[in-house]
C-alpha cells in the first residue's frame, strides 16, 4: 500500500502465487525485510506440497520470487503457519503447523542458514509433542540474544496452548 497525493492508499500486488509451483496460502505472519530491500516469507503448497520459504527481490521490472527452500514434510515439518524472522547473520526462523513428531504431527520450529553457494541449510530446532504445545500459528519473536519466543494454539498440560522459548 502506498499513500497517494489525495490522502488515499493505492494497492500494488508484488507477486501472485501459483499454488503448486511456488506455493499458496501465505501464512498470516509478517514478512521480514532485509537491509537490501528483499522481502522474505513462507507459504503452504509448492512443488513438494509441504510449503516453502521464499524471497522477493525488487528488480527494474518489478519483483522476482526465489524459492529458498522447499520444506521436507514429515519429521522436518509441514505447512508453514506464519511468516519468518531474521537474525543479524541472515538466518531465517519459522514454524510449521504440522509435521514433526511422528506420533503427534504437532509442528516444528525451524532455522534456515544461508550458505556461501547461495543455497540454504535447513534444521529443525524443536519438534512439538503435544505436551509441550501443538500447532504454532503465530510469528516468532527473536530477541537480541538469539532467543526465539512463540505460542501454540493447542497442547500443553491443560490443552489450551503454551508460550515457549527456544534458546541457542
């Protein structure tokens, strides 16, 4: 959205997702903006249908999408449920609503690390088991010490969800 001279707002669509090619159903979380103006986010669908993390880069002709990583599904997590956050080193962190523990499929917290070759390395930081929460759907918060904070919609000892912290 951009303000116009008459005080109204003008919408500009930066990218239209193509369901099975480059994802669908963007998570409800915020996008993250890096120091060079690239936008990062996560969506469901994609080629493997487990979701993916993408970057939108501004070019002379508009915005270009790059798929950074197709989520693996299963124990590695399935269906990103929010946006991503970025630390000072350019690592991305997010959550999935499904996948993870094979008995629960309660979701995961993941990390994507950029490599010097332009690829990204994926790691699961935590698999929810139900007792410690299930179905994280909100954006993570990252503090200056690298701690991640988030919430789950359900699970926990009372079944009503949890607030959690992941420490490096």
